[in-house]
C-alpha cells in the first residue's frame, strides 16, 4: 500500500507542476493579448494625431509599418503560446488520467482490505455464537 501511496503522491506532484506550467503560459498569452490591444489603441491615437496635424502625417506611414510588424510578431508569439497550451493541456489530461487510475486502484485495495477485515471479524463472531449455542445446549 505504501508503494501505491508514493506513486499517487509523485503523480500529484507531476500534475501540479504541469498545471503551474500551464497557468504560466496562460498568463504569458494574456500578456501578449494585452500588448496587442495596447498597440491597437496606440495606433488609433497616433492616427488621430496624424489626422489633426499635417506636419506629423508624413511620418505616420513609417509608424504604421513598424506597428504592423510589431502586431505580426505579437500574433506569431500568441500562436506559439497557443500551440504550447494545447500540448500542455493534453499532458495535464494524461497525467490526471494516470493519477485517477492509481487512486481508483488504491480505493479498490482499501475496499478489499476492509471487506477481508469484516469477513474475518464476522467469522470470529460466528465462532463465538456457535460456541455459546453449544454451551447453552449442553447446559439444558
């Protein structure tokens, strides 16, 4: 039983580590999405400024090109993180299934052991009842 308990403890630890790693990548993705939103808001502000000020308008094209490149980089990073999240979700699912398998095995073992203890206890009580019945029968 100790071996199974240790195995469960190790698998819980592995599962917790994977879940932490998954959470880290989800936070990373959220950061990229926030950067993308911020970039879009900044581009809108710059567009408003360029529209209102013709002197700044000539450099707006360069800004748009740089912003487009930055947006593409962020979107590529999001795609990479999404791939990693898919992979980590699958690993978490597999680790969880393995953990459940060991927990079910431990539970089944405990049920069998409890049944065996109860059976032995019942056999002892039956023996005692039979002996008391014999003594009563002899006493009559």
